C-alpha cells in the first residue's frame, strides 16, 4: 500500500514541510531508510541522520530546529514518537480489516460457542463450551479457549495462547504467544505431617479493555473472586501475576517481574524488570519502581520513586550506593584516623608523664 505525505499528516494531525504528494510504501529506521520509506526522529541522538537519510517522509517534533538542508518531506507533530505510534496503530487497523477471517481446519469450535462477525480462528485452535467471541476477534493457530470464556471485540490471541475456563477479556486485548491466563493460583495448605494440600482455585481472571500482554506471561486465576488486570495495562514478556492480584489502570510492568498473591498495584505505576513484590501489600498510584527492586511492604505515598531490595526512596538509595562503592576508601581513611588518634593519645600520655 502507498500513502502520500498529505494522507499521513491527516491521520496524525501533523503539519507538512515539503512535498505533500510524495509517496511512501514502507516504514524504516532513520539510519537505514531509502527512497519510498517513512521514518521518524524523536530522540535527539538520531537527529544527525535527518541530513543524510534518503527517507521520503520523516515525522519530527514541532520543536525540532533544522540546521542544514533536508531532502525529505517533514511532518511536524507535538510528539514524534506518539505520532509514529498512532500511525502504526492506524496501519494495523487497515491490515486487520483485510486480514484473515473464518475458521481454519482442522480446529474445534463447540456448537454452543457464539462467534461474532469477521472472526478468525486458526488451525488447531480449541474453542470450548459456551464461549462468547466478539466481532473481529483473531485467534491464531494452536490457541486454547476454555469453557465459558468471553473475548470481546477486536481482541487478538497470538499462536499458542491458553485461556482457562471462565476468564473474561475486554475489547482490543492483545495477548502474545505462550501466555497462560487463568492457570491455578499457587495455593497449598501445610499439613501436620509436613505435606501440602492443594487449595482449589475457583475464581477467574478478568482482563479489561486495551490491555496488551507479552509472550510467556502467566496470570493466575483467583482462589475466590477475580484476578483483575485493569484498563490500559501493558505487561511485558515473562511476567508472573499471582492469584487475586489487581493491576491498576494504565500501569506498565517490564519483563521478569513477579507480583505475589493478593497484592494490589495502583493506577499509572511504572515497574521495571525483575521487580519482586510480596503478597498482600498495596502499591499507591503513580509509583515508579526501578529494575531488580524488591518490595516487602506497602507503598502509601503516591508518585513515589523506589529502588533497591528492600526498596526505599530512589534518591536515598543512590546516595547509599555511592557510599557503598566508597567503602574501601572510607575504611582506609578510618584506619589512618585510628592510627593518628593512637599517636596523639600516646603523645598526650607522654606529656602527662613528663609533667608529673
């Protein structure tokens, strides 16, 4: 497909500098783009390529100052990164409208399942009893959708996703390959003989609208009630969300993070990779947690920045790290001070002896 600069600018509400009729048919990185490609520059580190690239169209920030001649047509927007993301989103919408539809064979779709309009179900998928699938949902090959699952409009399950019985997905939910939603929570009661008795996990998982979940992430069903992933949440690959956890709206979590059972994470939090959280704590709205931090207690102040394990105030943790790095030097200085004190003490004792 081809697009003109005018069409692109209209989609992302940008201002054109250059030829509005120039056409592009692909997207490329600014440092690799050739004629016919569309690219963007949001990071100042890449501005140098503006003057050497052969890209036909470049999306840039309104505030960008041009210091040399440019052959490309520019489209200025408030935020080039967001504008480029919006363009890709529109492109995906167009692709989805002309993409795959229908039920491929071999696959199994229960007679009691309800399928909306323009649904795609790939080969070797399994759709269980009483499943409700909304319009334009895409379920790629090898997926499992258990009994009584609800998947609302425009959601996508990529190959190999597993949705256990009774779980619910909102509109425009995207789940990448290998993810399991609704597996049993980690519930085992210790017995007097030292063994463990499994506690039945009879709840479900509810995923609200506009959530995206990366590959090989696991979200456990609740022991009772629901594990909740609220609207707009973005989860990276390889994340563990335990039973009865709640992730607040528009929170983002990076890879290899683990959230233990019944922990409640607030809205608009930013959580780095390999963060660990104990169970039954609350994380306030807007909390930012640095990578590899460990939380052992609740965070009550909103918009706090945390670091370390156990995690505490970010700036204080950096000061502590600086002191820790200087410990060898501080130890040497301490030894020298001790030696000096001993010398002074010895001299003082000698003076006292002389006076006597």
